[in-house]
């Protein structure tokens, strides 16, 4: 079945600043930045030309300065062309080739178009083989803007709309930097369900091409006033460097180097030193890339979602709409424990940012390193329902704000470093030490507002938070040894990612209770969840030209039903209203 979207609603008459305010969200087809062919293919040709010139430099020098670099080899094509007077024909052929190539680039740019309607973002491209992609606004998992070094010099950026599924992301490479920021904001406004949106105040004045580029390089990747940020968490560069030095990768490299040195000392085979060079070069490149990519790392809470920005030379900033985070992990490696540092990672219903699978790990990191206070602030940003701040609005009192902050402190402090029954956790019984000798007292679970918490690990501590509306399914497993010890393992399954929400070696009856309660609460949360249209019903002063955001229909009321005890049959209603809809 082919999806045929209806024609976009007619745009009202516009004039002056209104026409310039949203030129890319009027439902009409638009083209990318005119420099796109150069940025996507021209730079590659320049690199190839540089390689050719470098390989032929001796010949070219000898043509103009005979004998400068010694005798030339017979059969040299450049020498042959020069001696037979065919230089003009060769240059003409090269010029013709470049004209044809530029024409193909221009045709490719002309055939690459996109448009934004009230429901979808469409991109069509290709000359011989046409490609047509569509992204539904209510299924957007995030919008990423990347500014590599060369496109950044030319004032352009790549915008990528993340969608759930393999190879489902929609890219717009390249747009003007200002146009990309404006387009992202307006797409998120439409996806949020907001009826109207406040117009951006003020006009952007140009100070010249060079000055504009310099200002873009010097300006922060995330301007709090520009994105209307209410909370901001920044990663300190010194702490970032120390966390990299105290990482598991560093320990592994040190062990390898020590093993090689010991082998040389024992065997006297000094040729083994050669094996150190690839390790040193590879490790140096890894640390440099990681450090430059994580510099200026900032997490902010904005009205359009969670904004994450990072990078020094090539910068990236991504906006995650509320309700798109399926699981959160707060982890502490052993070497970070004396300093009280943690990192925060998430599961998302999309493969990667920047359109490449090797960036999956990067896009899953929300906080590379931070202390407990940073973790509290990040959890308040990415999981507002966890701390009760979702109900905090403009008319809320300061008492309610203080209550939400206090609840955030309680959730984090009662979960990160506690053991046993502290913090209200149900932990493994004494017999669970046969399977968890170090972490039996810490291994446990707890329910809080809108989420289930799993407290794991004693050496490598971690806290896993799964929002109940995002639960896909719940599974209880029991191996032979667990069955003999009356223990079980519970898997709270979400979309795939670095966060594994599994707690094992807990009492079999506790596992039954966790299974049934998670199933019941997940159904209730999925029925009432409206986070996919997080600003539905809000209003401002002016709407995006030619577009009207349609609020999501209200979910049907859930009929209260009693849950049946496990393991005879699942709770009533579990199969009727599956929380799989949480994979929006």
C-alpha cells in the first residue's frame, strides 16, 4: 500500500518578516544549500587532484626546470604529452571533464528536494535512481545537527531526523547553519502538538561573510538564551581528561605494554618493541578523537526537548523530544569510585546519530562523566516524571519546585550507593550469594513514580531506570541452579541499546511480584501517556506559516481489571493494551 499524503494546506498571505520567518516549513518543495555539491563531492576531487599532483611533482618540476630532479624515466605520460605539444588538448579534455562533472553535480542538487508538511518530512533525490523518504513527525526520535570543519567554514550544517528502525533516518545535507537551526525548531514545534508557537524576536543582521564565520566559530555550541534553557549541565574538561585516564581502556593498554616489556626482558627479543608503535599510535588517536568530540559537552532542558551539544572543531548538537528515552543507566567504574564520578547512558529507538552505525555509542551517552549532583540534574532533565517535575508549570509554586528537587535528591541518593533494604529496594536473599557473592545485598529493584529502578553491581555499580510507558515486555527466566536455590532473573525489555535492564538472583516470589507489578503499571502508563505530543494544547502568538499542528487524539479510557497472579496467566489487559506503543 502506498501512502499518498494530501496536499498541504494553503499558506495564508505573508509579507515582510512573516515570509522570511519560516521559508522551509510552508509545505512547498525546497532545495538544499547551493554549496552542497561542492561539500559532498567537490572536496573529494580536490583531494584526488592533490594526490595526483604530489605523485607527478618531479615531472612537473623538470618540465619547467630541466635537470632539477635528475633524469626522467622513459614512458612518462606527462613528459610524453609535453614533448609532443599535446598539452592544450589534454587541458581541454580536463576542462571538458570538469564541466561534465559540475553539470552532474548541479543536476543532482536540482533533483534533491525536501518539504515539511503538518504531518511528515519528505525528501526525494537521485537522477537515474530516484529515492523518496518520509518521516512522520509524531515518530521523530530526535533531530541532530552536525557541523564538520569544512562545512562549518562555509556556514553550512547537516540536519538529520532520527527515526526508529534500521537505516530509517532522513538527512538534509547541507543547509545554511541558521536555516538548519530554524528548521529543527519548527519541526519539533509541529511534532510536539503545540497549536501555536511564539515567533522568534529580533532579526539576524549580517556583519559580512568573514565576520559571520568567525562569530559562529567563537559562539558557544549551545546558547542558553537562544534555546530557552531552564537547566544546564556542563562537563568540566579537567574531569573529562581524568576520566579518560582512569578508564578501562587505559588499564588494558597499560597491561599490554607491561606484558610486552616483561617479554622483552625475559626473552631478550627487542624486536617486540615494534609491536608497541601500533598500540601507541592507535591509543593516541582514540584518546584525541574522544577528547575533541567530548569537549564543550553540554546537556540542557529546553522547551523543545533535551538538547545535547559537544565538539570542538567539528560540532554536534542533538535535540531529543520528551518520551523518546526508553532506558537510562547510571554507572560507576571501579577507578572512578574514589572521586564519586558517574556516567549516564540511554537506550533510544534509533540506530545512530550522524547516519553512521559507529556513532551509536556516542549518541547513547548523555553524561560522559559527572558527580552525584550532575546525575541528579541530568535525571531531572531526561526523566521529569521520575522526580515529579512534569506537573510543574508556569503557575506552579516555589514549594512544588522545591518538592520536585527534593524528590530528585531522594531518588538518586537512595539508589546509587545504598545496599540492602535502604532506599526501599527489594534485594537478593542470603542464598543469592551463591550466584552474586559480592553484590547480593546491593542487587535489587524498586518502583518510583513512572519508572522501575534496578540497582546492580557492587564492584562496578550501576542504576538502571526504565520509564514504565516505554516498557516493551517483561520476562522471567530460571535456570537449573536458580531453580534449586528458589531464585529467578527478571528482564524488563526495551529497545536495544547499551542499557540492559536485567536483575538476577532475586527470590522467585519477588520475581513474580516484579513481573506482575511491572506489567500492570506499564499498561496503565502506556494508556495515559501523552509524552509523544508533549506540548499539545499550548499556544503562543503565531503559528508556523501554512501549517497547523494536529493534536493527538485522546487515548481511550482504560477499564480497571484485576491482574491475575503469575505464573498461571499474565495480568488481564496485558495483551489488550501492549506497551509496545511506547516505541514512538
